[in-house]
C-alpha cells in the first residue's frame, strides 16, 4: 500500500437491521514523522436505536500499527472524549465524560492489535498478517467502544474462508472473505466481511448472514 506521497479516502454506508442508518467518511495519509494518520467521522441516525456521532484521529506506524487514537463520541447531549496512546509496550487511556475523568493502563505487546468501532481498523490488522484460504490467526486485541470508548481486552480469532471477486458499487474487486470471533464465543456472535487486497473492508455483516449488510464501502479514492 503506497501512502508516502498520496492519500486514500473512503466512505462507508452503515446499516441497522438491514436498513441504511448513516455513513462514515475517512481519509488515510502520510504523517509528518514517517508514519500514517487517519481522520474520520461516523454519523448514525434512525432507525439506529442510538443515534450518535463519532469523530476520530488515529496515528499509525509505517506498518500500520496504531500508536495513538483520539475519539470524540456524542450521543444526544452527552460527549465523551477518549485519548489513547501507545508508549513502548504499554497502552494508556484518558476518558473525559462531563466533569468526570477516568484513566486506564495495560500491556500492549507487539503481537497485540487494536479495534475501534469502524471497519477501517481491519485494514490495520490485515496489513500486519497474511492469510491463505483456510488460514487463521488468534491474537490479543484491545477493543475500544461504547459506552465510554474505553478498552476491553479480548482474544480475537480471524479466519479467511474464501477468495474471489466481489461485486461492489465501484465494480468487481479481487477480495477475501473473513470471519471474526472472540473465543470462546461462537462465530455467529461475531462478524464477517469482504476486504480488498489492501485490506480495506468492502462489505461487512453482523454474524454470518450475508443477506443483511452492516457496512458497505460506496466510495474509495486512491492517490488524492
């Protein structure tokens, strides 16, 4: 993936129970320190049961390992600001919710991954691992999400179950199909997605039902 002198921008359409309920726009470009920076915004509206706005800025190494995440999450009149930073083999978090401040700190070994409430985070993970059909990887993951955008340490299992061509609004694209679960939970409780050869998710599904999309890539521009 070449990002040294160009940027990649995309837009996801987001669904709830099979109905479109919002979108996410993001942009990945070179940072000033030789790494990468991602900025984005996700807005969810009815029929989603919890309309909200998520704004984020993510810093990455050249190999796409997260080094910092700034999240601003607004639900109704409530806004949460979460600051995440990697410092050597530690992950530190500061959460501001109104007048309350909370902090977290834990291990962040080299083989651990980070997941935010966006399909974009799978591109970071896939950039650091290779999958053949039938191949799988299990690893620790720091899952960041509601209600405080704090970290929940988990183990994640990702399997590549199919490779082929996936028809998208952008045309047919060479892609791989992955299933993600959190052992010991079953794969039905996880999610699945198609991703292109650069790891960008083309379409995702809650559980294994491919007839009900969760997120769908509708715009992708490289070299902008």
